[in-house]
C-alpha cells in the first residue's frame, strides 16, 4: 500500500501548490505555480499554473504510480459547471502524465481537512474575505457569509481595513488628533501622517485615495490593524474584538449551540500568531466549550488525503490523515 501515490493541489488567487505523497506518508515531491483561480485568472492560465505545480511535484516520480488526485479550489462549483474550464484542467492533468481520475473540492473543505480528520465539524476562514462552513461526512453542507466585500465578509481583512479608515475619518470629522493606528493608515494611503490645517482637506484626500483603488485593496490595511493591536492601541484592539465577534456570529448561523464537533480556523488572519486568531479562539471556545479548535495547515497535503480516502486499500482514513497531513497546532 505504501507504494501507492496520491496527488493534492491547493489552488489560490496568488499561488498553486502541489504535493505527491505515498500512502506510507513519504513526501515524494512538491511543486508551486502562480495564481491558479480560473475565475480571476481565466481557465487557460489557471491550467498552465496547475501543470507547472504538478510537474514540480512529480519530478522524479513515475506518474503511472499516482492512483488518485484532488484539487482544492475557490469557486470549485463554477469550474465543474464550465465545460471549457474543466477541459483545460483535464488537458493539464494529462500533460503531466497522469491517467488517474481527480476530484475538485472547494477550498473551504480542503482547509477543514487540513486541520482535522473528523467527518463532521465547522471551518471558519478569515483572509481578504471571510466565510464559515459546516462539514458533514467531509462534504460542505451549509455556508454562512462569504458574500463579498460589498455585502458581507464581516471580520475579514477587508472589513478590518475599511473600519480602520472609517474610524480615522470619524476622528478627523471631529478635529481629533489621529491615534497610532490612524497615523499608520494616513502614512499608508497618503504617504505621510500629517493632517492639514483644515482636517476636511485630509478627509477628502483619504476618500479619493480609497475610491481610486479597487475596494478590496482595503484588505492591505489589515496588517496595520493587527500590528497596532499587538502594541495595545485602543482603536485597533476594539476592531479586533468586533471582528472576532462577527466571525463567531457567522459560525453560529450554521453551527448548533452546544455542538462538540471540531472547529478549524483557516485563512491568513486566523492561522498565524495574531490578536485576531487569539480573539476568535476565545469567542468560539466560549460559545462551544466542548469543541476542539484546530488551525488549518497544509492544504495540498489535505487534498491528497481527500483523494486517498476513496482508494479501496485505505481502511483507516483517520490514521492515514496523521501520516499525510502535518499537524498545524
């Protein structure tokens, strides 16, 4: 059984990662490509990055040994419903020398599987956007938020960035001197922390600086909020608390009170050693005190595990998870 090879891919907007693993847990190769989301990059470019990552992972590996593969992808349903996009992925798969079937799953499911082998539970993700999903029998069951920057993504990186600017604008409206977070936002958006003699001039300049860019670019201000919160800055600390509450509320829409199934925290804001990660852990632990809380880990390895689970020789998926997927906590 250990000679059997499975392949997993974790495809995001900025990178594509692939891994080839034996069922005995040996990591035979890894590969990386650029952003491979077909929705944002187009099917052909996404397929090209998929192929680059696969070739890296399979360098030195006989592709005929690969028995199954899984691709984790944001917008998986759109790819599966698009014959042109699926055909482009099929060609890339074949060009890598693979003849086995592959499955496509949403990135939320892969993030969940990177944190636990339990068939049922919840995944809560906060990066640029934010989404919560309930998992049943390792399938996405119900989803909350993930509505995008205009209508939702409460507690996300975008939300933190937008709220930081709104707090700064409110302070300038009252002619108050911006605090440490406000000065960081001013410097990031306008190049300097100084406020004009007429604060309204700075307000107008801020509004113009924000509206000239794509709205989602406000997410790049989130690290400023996190850094200020680490230093105990009051405005940033309050925003972190509000974001954590929003994320816990999103999870509560799809997760029953008192549930004891695991909760997996994913996304850049919740997997690092950040104030938001700590605040969200405290929120979910208070709401679901009997539930273990895990961090999401290696998405490509989790995708490989999802592929391996369906092989007839795999009789203990939980034990296999421990072999294939590095623990993130």
